[in-house]
C-alpha cells in the first residue's frame, strides 16, 4: 500500500482481498458439494441433492459470515490498545450486548 492512500481505497483493497478468498472457498466448496451429491442423496429428506436454491443460499450465507468475520477483525484491530488490554473484546461484546447476554 502506498503512503497517502485514501481510506476508501484501503477499505476497498482489504475488503476485496477478503471477499476474493471467501469467494474462492465458496466456489471450491460448491464444487465439492456438487461432487458429493450421490453420497448425500440418501441423507436428505424433502429436498433434492442438487437443489439450486439451497446451493445459492448456502453460498450467500458463507459470504455473509466471511463479511461479518472481517468486520469483527477490523473492529478489534482498530480498537484502542488499552481497551483490548483490559480483556474486553470490542465487537464480541457489542454482539453479546445486542443479543441481551450482558444484562
């Protein structure tokens, strides 16, 4: 990364790299899952082994998880070192608080 890069360019670069990795993983996973459909056919009930909607939804869910993981990583990385030194994870605490576990 060059000195003087704009924040949006850095964000685009980091997010693009992470999503390329996640997309590659999803593509390889879908190919492997499609190859395993004959073995899985006897384990599935109410859905075909090659149901396109299921394949697309699992791929989108995997990409969403990768995006949330990247956001959590960035939030932890950008947090004040003193805050992290006290053992309080920034993003994890936020998620737990939103879910109502920290009452």
